C-alpha cells in the first residue's frame, strides 16, 4: 500500500495521532492523501475560527433562514413580494456547520436577494408578528456586512472551481499542486489593489455607494428607482474593504498550504506524464526533471528508511538511471501528438517496452493508484469509516485492502496498468 485516503475526521487526519501518521511510523514511504474537498473546507473552517467577521456572517445567514423557515405564512408573503421583482432564488437555505462549502448557496441566495430583502424587512418592521426583524434589518443594511457578503462570495467562487476539479475522472495526483496554485492566484487576484478590489458585484456596489453617498449618509443606488440608505461611518472607504479581503485571503492561503502536505512528492510524478514534455526541446531532455526523479527515489526507495516500497540497491542504480533517460525520450516522442493520453501512452509502452522500463513502470503504477478523486473517496470512506487510529496497523491495512476488493500487493507485482477507479470497481 503506497497511499491512504483519509476523511475530514480529526481522528483520521491528526498530524501526530491520525491514521495516516500512525501508518507512516511503520511504513515511512506511505503518502497520506486527504480528500481535497474536505481539506479545502477545513481550511475555510480554520480561517473562520480566526476571523470574527466570518462568524458574524454565519449569524446573519442563520437569522435570515430562521425568519422564513419557522412560519409558512412568512415564506408565502416573502415569495409574493420577491416574485414581483423578478428574483428567482426564493429560498434561504441553511448551511451545515461542518461543511463550509454548504455556505456557498446560502451566500449566493442572500447576495441575489439582498436589496429586495431589505425593502421587504423595511415594510414589515414594527408590524405585529415581525417585531424581531429590526436587528436583522440593521445587520443587512450595514455597509461593512454587505462588503463582507460580496467578498466571501468571490472567495467561495474561486474555491468552488478548485473543489470541482477533484470530481473529474482520471485526475492525476501530480496536477494537484498546479491546481492549487491556480486557486491561490485567483484568491490573490481578488485582493487586487485599492482601486480594483473584489469581484464584479463588490466593485459595482462600492462604486454605487461612493457616487451616491453624501458626507452624512451612505446610499446604495440599486437601480434608477431604488435607493437604499445604509448604516456605516461616513468615512468608510475602499481601503477598509481591501484590508479585510487581504487578511481573509492570507488566512485561507496559509491554511490551504498547511492542509496540502507531501506536495513535492505528488508533483514529482509529472516525470511520467507525457503532456509535460510537449514544449521541451530534445537538447534539454538530459537535465529535465532530474530533481523530481530524485524526490521519488528518496521517498519510495531510500535505503536509509526503515522500509522501502521497492528497494533499489546501489548496484542497480545505474540501470534505473538509464531507464529514466529512456523513459523521457519515449515520452518526448509521444508528446508530439497533440491529443496524447496518459494511460494510452503507458499501456503501449508497457506492451512494447515493458521489460526495458521495469522500475519506471512502478512509478507509473503509483501515479495511477494514488486516490485523489472525490466520488471514489466517498465510496471508500463508506467502507473504512469505522477505522480509527487506535486499531492495530496490520488490522487497518488488511481492512483497507479488502475495501478495494483486491490484493493490491499482488496486482502491483504484475504491473497491471489501470487507474484507481478501475481498481476499486474491479475493471482492470
């Protein structure tokens, strides 16, 4: 077993006493591949613990949901009021406290309905049965809260795109770091600068407030016929928003990076991906990806470790190096095809040159069976959710093997090249 997938449960992912950590004490080369969706949600959860503004957002989202969910008559009144104004998202869903991405639909619904909701609450405020809406009205007309809402919506949009990547089939582990970098770049772009902070809706809102606010009041010009007075200090400026978003993004970035360890090992598997050789000149082949090759050797074959996945003695190291050079040349040739496919290329190499690239094929197999696809992980979790770090290591390993329905060690020895999805679903 070269990698283990773990759920978001703290008993499974603990840095020192989690399941992966305990296994790594015995099997030093083991990669603990945590579900990326859970990782990202945990990073957001960690950020929320550090920022009171995000906790305040939760309070408002709950208050809006509870206002209409308790009484059907209130929901009916809101629906009639809302539909006349052409709004399509009529419900205010409630998020799951432990699933941070569930807030995305809550934020999107409130963001779309905000102006209409303020008008509705103003009409109902003080009337019988609506006595408690005053505090909620105060919250949703606070200019700082509105900026917070738009900022979180922008952040969740970038993270949602990152999350969806891990629901694609044939997702290869060495592309995770690249996707993470794309996500981090998008988050940093939200920070922008003081003159271009946030996404389109936040920019539009700030522009409206700046153009229509006076020295005494802040006015949100929603459209030609709708002007909403807001609560906030007259000295409110874009700089305040920029500082908040900057802190928010920095916290999320820090927590994301902490939640994705072993990135260098996962990234090193790009040496077996023909798509990474597309723009490479033949003269650069000799020195290309040598550092990544060494990372894989150290992690899986290092003789100084207690156990190696497949030991490489000094006597055969020169042969392994020759295989590496030969592999790079074959992948470089394959990459000339603009429609080159990872699995097809390696199945052809396995059939035609398998005896010449025995060690490289082991790395290819590892790349294919490291689990990183959310639907698959969710199925595996259903089989292994009872596993806890307190169990004996041998017992854990056996149950994990059984959950895949295969003798992984035997399959590995046969070099049967198929993906982790095929392995799990018995389709070699």
